[in-house]
C-alpha cells in the first residue's frame, strides 16, 4: 500500500496518510535515545527505512516504516558529516542527500549515515549556496532551491555545477525565497 509521510515540525512527529489523505498513524520522533527535542523538517524513504531531518543535537533519525527507532547520525556541527539546520532531504538508490542549510551546502551520505561527499563552495560564485532548503533529484541531476540567493541550482550527482536560474523579484522566472522544488517526468 502506498503511503505519504509528512514532517510535522512543531508537533515533533511524522504523520502517515494513504494516497487519499486518510490518516493512518504517527511516528513520534521524540521516541529516540539521542535527540530530546527534535523538530522534523523533512523526511525520505530509502532501503525500507524512514530517514528524518530533525534539528537538534543529533540531526538524522532513522525509523522503520512502522515508526520504531532504528538509528541516528549526523551530529550538530560544521565538519564533514556534521549538520547545522538540515531542511531538505531526498534519496536516490543507496544515497541520502541533505540540504545542510546552516552550513550552506548539500551533504551526501550512504544509508548507514557514513559521509560520502558534499556539494559546496565557500566563496561567492555560481555554485555558492547561501541557504539551500529544498532538494529534488531527476534524471541524474540534483535540483536545489536556495532561499536567499533566489535561485534554483542544478548539479550532477557528483556535485559539479550544471546550471541555475532565477533572481530576486516578483516577475516571471524571479523568486522571493523559494522554499520548495518538485519535478515531474
């Protein structure tokens, strides 16, 4: 049965629905031994598990699809594998992609939480992130909405910049804090 998992930050839970919107169950993200006050900002499903961005001392919580705590990773910080205010999360095959908003980058992990690589540049330029929030993957490319750069930036799966569009404004093709990105195909 197909299900929708929705992050509910202020209520500290993931709500699960069927495709018609019928409520099925809750995943209480406070039911974990490592993060006493998690605020789930996003979730994805990979390898039969639920991965939850949960701002706090430990940023990634992993649950079974039934809601049982399985593991955690991603301590708070700015080093490789550490996260500061993770928002967007998606997965492709055996990798988890997270917008590490507070550190102005995207980080990539395997399904066990091992750091693999980052998409990042710490100087101004076309591939610089100011506040990446949303992330989606389509056709072997990563699309990231950057809230304060008012752009959608596109990278290949290894992190090489491909293209971008958008600028500040209210006209066609302009953004004023893009918080989401989704792709049809």
